[in-house]
C-alpha cells in the first residue's frame, strides 16, 4: 500500500518536474538563444549520432558481455532508445554550463525520440508494441508545450517572466528531491535484488559509456562537450516508462527503467558537481594568469 502511494507521488513529481524545468528555461532565455545553435548542422548530426546510434549499440554490446534476464534487458534497451530528458536542464545548471544549450538539445532530441522510438523499438524488441500517440502526447504536453508557452510569455511580458523564472526553478528543485526519495523508497526491495544479482552493472556501464560518447562528440567547446555528455548519459526515463508500461507485460521491464533512472541520479548529479568545480578552478587559474601577465607588463 505504501509503495503504491510512493509510486503515485513519484509519477506526479515527474510531471511537475518536467513542466517546471521547461518553464524555468523559457522564462529565463529567449527563443533565439535556444534555437540559434540548431543552425550548426554538424553539431546536430553529432548529437543524433551519439544518442540514437552509438548509445543503443553500446547497450547491445554491454548486454552481450553481461547477459541479464530478458525483461530487464528490454528495460535497459528502452532507456537506450529514448533521449531528451528534462533532468538535463537541472544537470547543466549544477555543472554551471550553458543551460540554453541544454534546452536546444532537448528541442532536438524530444521530437526525434517521438518519431524514432515507435519505429525502432519493435525491430529491436519484437515482443513490444509502442503507440506513437501514447508516446508523443505526454512528451508534447509536459515538455515542449510548457517551453513554448514560457518563451511566449518571455517575449511578450519579460517582467512577468523574470518574476516567474525563479519560482519555477525552486519548484523544479523541490520536486526533483521528492522524486528521488519517493522512487527510491518505493523500490528498495527491487534495488536490493538487482544489486544482489549483478543486474545493476549494465545500467551503470551504459550511463558512464554514454557520457563518454557525448563528451567526445561535443566538439572543441568545453560547455558543448559537457552538455552533450550529460545529455547523452541522462536518458528520457519518461518516454522509456511509457513504452515499458504500454508494450510489456513483465514488470521487470519497468523495474529496470526505474532502477536505471535512480542510477542516473546517483552518478550524474555528483558528476555535474565535479564539472562545476573543475570549471571554477579553470576560471580561477585563467584569472590568475591574466593578472600575472598584466603585472609583468
């Protein structure tokens, strides 16, 4: 009974977090800031390659080296095939990287996931049935529509946007904490079982490997590397959850999706903090170097 209540709380927290995260981006940044990077065709192609080709291939390779039960493997593959998570905005903020660029990446990855997953999932997992509408509607309503609405408010009433942006950020932070706690408490027995069976290893390898893939394909700019690394490692758990509940009868598939989301929280937020510290140190060194040069001059 308690686990069901916690699961419902987590589901509501996912929705509120997704909406408020996208609202905070739209209230804070202009449409031009978010859409301008989409003109870089090569950067777009690298992002698509990382998220929709290399990460799924990585997971197929991991599952060959570390076989797990079929329902669990199906859950991990669903996660690998779904990109564009709203958590990227918060991760990027923690890393003190370019938040508008993370929104750009979401604007790119979300529609592609909606078109890509219903076509590819049945080919990779023949037992699955994924409805285009069931996947597209939640992503549209919870992510893209709030972003578009907030951008409209920002362009028409910038004063209101400046007032509402901090509120949306605070709400998204609180709901993120609620989501992590509720999801963890609701799935403690399952998490213990996956650790005991060693089935937790493939998700951990996927997260680390996906970050490396995105980081290496991010180009020369440090912020772009960090955003693509974090954006490739943080998969779209909402989309994967929709596919797991719609297309699979075995509960193990959904469980693997949930456990992978918890593993992402556990790995990526500390990693984002490490990136922030490294960036702060690099800035301090750069400032010190500039001071020394001026002093010598």
